C-alpha cells in the first residue's frame, strides 16, 4: 500500500498572511516613529481587505465546487484551509489591537489623546454636537431594518454601526402576573460617511491635543438620529463586510471583452460576503440578527475585532 503523497511546501495563502504579520512587526517596533506605526496598522488592515476579496474568496469558491480540492491545494481541503486562515487572522487581529493600545498609550505621553464619546468634557460635548449637526448629519445614511422586505446591500469599502434600540412599551394587563412582557427590539444600520475625515480634532486644553473618531461622534449623537423613537436604551457597535471581488467573465460571444469586464466589475460590487468583522462588545442577539439577515455562516470568515474597523484610514 502506497503512502499518501507528502507536499513539501508552504501554502501560498498562509505565506501571504505571514508576510502581513511582518507588517504588524513594523507597527510593533519601538524604533519606528509613532505616526508611522499607525500607518503600518493601516497597511495591515488594507492588505487584509484585499486578501479576503481575492485569495480567501477563491478558496471559498473551491469549497462550494463539490469536487475534491486536495490536489489543487496540495494536500489540504478547502474547508480545512478556510478554518486555518480564519484562525490565523483572528490571532493577527488580536495582535493588531494590542499594538494599537500601546501606540495610543505612547501618544498620550506626547499629550495627544484619542478619546471616545464616554469621556468628553462639557466643551468637547458642545463642539461635537455642533460638528455633527453642521457637518456629519447631512452626509449620514441611516436605515431601519425591521420592516424591510429585503436586507440592504452593505458596501465592502465602508464601515457601519449596527444599532439596537430597545423600545418602551405600554404596560399590558397580565392577570397571572407570571409572564414578563417582552420588549420590542428594533435594529438599524448607519453607514460611516467616507466624505468626512475619520479623525476629528477637538479643541486643545492644558496643552493637550484631543482627537475623536467619526464613529464616536455619531455614537454620541444617537439620541438626535433616533429622536422620533420612544426607546428605553440604545447601543451601536461597528461592523464591516468584505465581498468577493473575483471577476466572472461572461462567455457570451455577442459581447466585446470590454463589455464583459464592465459588467463583471459592476456585479463585483455586490459579490458574496467573504468576511464579517464585528466589535466583540456587540450583543449576541444583534450579531445573530445581522449574520442571519446577510446569510453569513462560519465559513465566511466571521472575525471578532475591536471597537473600530477600516484602519486603512490611519
């Protein structure tokens, strides 16, 4: 009986991820200037986006092809490779968050503070509210999801806030006093505008420079966005989707190659989701709602992340 063939090589997808890990090493290097370290985190994020759009998407397609993939992938099944890639990316994502925390701490030592909506001074609250009304609100796209017959197509180049509203409800008579009334839940999604700078510089105080992300400017003003709703509580957590960017060239002989490519590029914008990154602080019910509505399962690279995504903006 012959032994199975042993492939002595490094898988190209995992090799590429190892390259991106070296980009993270640059971000972690204390000898690199702080702002450059932030830029390396942005490069890492951008590289990962492209990896999932093209390389991960190709492996995912193979996994659905219904044919043995061991020969194509040199001894490993597509499903196994997808799991290995997802495990590696989750570890790299955690490492990037660790590095970002260190960089932010060092920036604080230089009197540059990146803050969120939870630790604002009264002066900053006024500034952010005015900035939101004048600059952000006109660019904002907010969609209430519960009553839609079809879930909206989320762009893979944008970041979104997944919003959960727990509604106030009129008390109903309960003769047995045993059943707890179930609260009505509404979900919404807010696209982070790409036409506005992601980083908002706040008025400096005591020789300290404060910066807040646009995401948190929106979070701070959720009450203004949803002021027509009678809600008990509201929360918003960032999500991000990456779509299959493979080109499917039509075989129709009546079309020119240019026409075929143009059609394929247009369809690519709404390609199948191949990665879903979410804030680990998001509620399980909210996460489940979005995954189900977008028909995303565990093979689609569901990656836990931090409070912010799209670090390529750095």
